[in-house]
């Protein structure tokens, strides 16, 4: 049975000069955002604050995660000009904090790690004071790809675990829970870059499984954790098993504190990049 979206998960449409300006700049530089492509509920709030999460390496993914609104097809070749266009948009938007994420590109030998590094380098040239957070795929756990990322030295490295161990195969059939944890561990062991990860709730997990995941993230060296409510993007995607109430989210905050996670964003509408600058 299709569950109705609770009122506290609904967001008003905001259309101001700022949001129009953000859309104009993104269009002008032919850029994609995860805000639009993944239908993020917070995009207008972020646009009013002149922030957006850039989606690099195209809009189609080589993996077919069953909760995600990004399509899974044969990807396009990389746009060599994209790193410069991203940097120009960051400058034009006057961003103090830029978040860059990507589709998964298992078709590329390095999974796109070098492309991430180029984006970071171009932003640093044009906007040296802008902090850069990257949200990456797992690069199949490849150490060389992760070394490329570490060498590029983003201000925050984010890789989302997304769900609990027991639901991983259902939600992320081509992913691997241990591999995702190992990606975070590798970056923490080989750099001083703050590590971040996030998960969705509402896919049928138990509180005990959430606790186990938070403990695993703490053990992996995660400095920042985000938890938000899963909202089904379409009827083709995984159904919502449960809508957590705001009170239950407060309980999850207490759980994170008990485990010793010092920095977190845990609320129904939290998404991975939501208020990212405030967290840092």
C-alpha cells in the first residue's frame, strides 16, 4: 500500500531572484546538479543560500540503486571542459562552500577520480578561499583512485553508506557494505581529510541495525554523519517501509551522541549535502 507523505516532509516552492540566478548560472555553464537530478526536497532552500551540489561526469549512472532517481544507462564520454565550467559557476555564484558529487562511472579505469581532482584544482585556481566537499562513489575500492582523491586534498571527503548492512543487497545490488566502510577507512588512514558519510532511514531497517551502522561508521573514522528520511522518487523505486516521526529522529540524534559521533545532521529532510558548510 502506498503511504502518504507526512506534512512535515513537504517543502514549499520558493522562487526568488536568488533561486532564479542559481538556475541561470547552472544553465549558462551547462552544469547538472544532484539537486535537480535526484529531486532533492531542499533544493530551493539551498538555492536561496546560493549553494548547489554539482553533479559531474554526466547524468546517467553505471549502477542501478533501487532508491535513486538518477537513470542507469550507458554513460556519455567525460566532458573535458566540465572542471573549468564548475569552477566558473562556483566563482559566479560566490560560493564559500562547494559540494561536488558524481554518478558512479564503473566504465572508467579510475572511476572518475582524476576528473574529481581536476574539478578541485580548477576551483582552487579561481576561488582559492572556497571550501570543497566531494561526495564520491566507492571507486570499486581501488587504492590508486583513492590516492588521486587524497592528493587533490578536498576539505571534506564524503562517501555515503546509504543503508544498513542487511538491506545493502536490496537497495544497492552492485555495491558492497564492507567496501564502502573500507573506502572511508582508507581515506582516514592515509590523510588528515575529515570524513563524512550518510544513510537514509525508512527502507525497513531496525533501530538496532541503525546503531550497528553508526558504530561501523565511527570505527571507520567518520567525523560527520547525516541521516534523513527516504522518500520514494517514483513507483518504480523501493517503497517506503516507514516514515520516521520528528520525535524518532530526535531519538536517533541521541543514539549518535551516545556512540560518540560529534558532528551530525539528523532530521527528516536531511540529505547528504544539506547545510554542509554549517557542519564544517
